[in-house]
C-alpha cells in the first residue's frame, strides 16, 4: 500500500519511481483520470507511454454536471413559487 498527500506531480513521481524500482517496465498504455500532475509525471517516468482519460470517469463527470445544470434550471423555475409562499407567511 502506498499513500500520497496530494495529486501533485512530485507525489506521482515518488510512486512511479517506487514502481520502477520494484521492476515495472514495458508500460505501453495508462488509463486514468485527468490529473495534470499524474499525466506529467507519467510522461517523465515512462517515456513513450500512451495515456487515455478514463471514459467512465469522464461520463460520470458529464452526467453530474448535467444533473447540476438541470436542477439549477428547475430551481430557477420554482423561485417565484417559493417567493409567493414566503409572502403568504
């Protein structure tokens, strides 16, 4: 088990150095989330490696964003109703 204190490039570099010391080599493809520190460190430690953003995480982020936008729109539609209800108190 390995624990880092952030998603920064130095944190990922420490992990990748450790993996290489334990024999990791020949890495051709890495699929991960889109942390810039991870991607920068990956390219520095595994030259020529292909990187792809995880499509599941990307879709989840897009879905959460659309839910937020839809709920925000619905809330704006309901504001006059809430205002009227408060005025009745």
